[in-house]
C-alpha cells in the first residue's frame, strides 16, 4: 500500500469540507434571518356575558352575543387600551331599535350603538387609558328592565 492514495483521499476530503463550509457561510450571508423587534404591546382577550331584554310578557326584543373585551398595554411606554366587540340584534323589527352602551370606568368614557333591522350586526367600542372595569348594557325602548340587561367585565391580572 502506498502513501500516495491516502494523501490524495485526505486532500479530497479537506477540499470537500472546505467547500461545504464556504457554501454554508455564503447561504447565511445571502439570507440572514430577521428577528422580530418587540413592540412592547401585550394583550389578553376575555369573554363577556350574552345579554337580552324582554318585555313584561317575556318576549325578547334586544340581544347581544359573541362578546369579547381585549385588554391591552404597552410595557415600554405604559399606555393602556381596551377593545369591546360584540354582535347586537333587534329581535323584533317593530320600529324600536336595540341599543347598547359600553362604559369605561373610572373615566366614564362611553360608546353607544344601535341595531334596527333584525340582523346580527358586529359592533366595536375602543378606549384608551387604564380601566378598572367595563360596563356593558343593552336596552330596548323605555322599558328595559327585564332579562339579562347588563354585565361588568374586570381586567385580567396585570391590565
């Protein structure tokens, strides 16, 4: 056995290894991975109760469903926000609309909406600032005391 074939094999192996390393580094230089920058935004979404308003005879006139509150904050600048989203329905199209009122506490900021056509309609209320709770109420006409007419949503821990 001669030393020449062994040297040639080692030289070929070293060249192949060098080529593999060069290819790997070139690929990394061409397509660097990008890291996403942290904006500081943190959110948590919680569900809230479905609501309805009945008349004194028990017929449902207004409904609220698919209710969520997204609580948001930014850990860098200290800002807070909330987004309330739900569907509202005027269950009886008799000329009196279903109405909602979303109130941010303690600021008292509020957002009202209505639906008059007997179709589930998505409504959104957005607020800025820190909140201790969000109060959601629906109404129908002047007599809106029957049924599950309101709910109160408190923030999750840390919001």
